[in-house]
C-alpha cells in the first residue's frame, strides 16, 4: 500500500495509476486519507457497478431483513414455483 498527497497525484497521475498495478494507493490531504485508488480489470467493472448500484443495495438489504425475519424459501421450492409460472404462461 502506498500513500501520496494530492499535489503528487496532480503532478504524477500516470505514474500513480501505474503504481496501482502493484498495490492500492491512498491519497492524503492535510494529513488525512481521502481516497483510495485501486486497480481493477475490465472483467471486474461489471461486478463493481452492480455491487454499488443503489437498487441492488436496496434489494440486498431487503433480502437480509427477510432472512433475519425467517422469511426464506429453499431453492427447490423457488425453482418449482418458477416452473409452475412457465407452465401457466403457455
């Protein structure tokens, strides 16, 4: 993990981005961390966007609350209900 200040980031942006190939870079402003610059591949982009989408986060929170409340369905029952819906749609 490397630390840089904002001025260094401004002056050496390309170099800093290359540094992320090896480790995360933490940006410091007035002796306090303000950002992390992390390398990720093109394949990881879709996962990142999904995991940070507000709708996805709301659905995950709802699912967590349902699980805590015991409102769960086992996978076999759920798959059977999908098959039944498909039959009804025909």
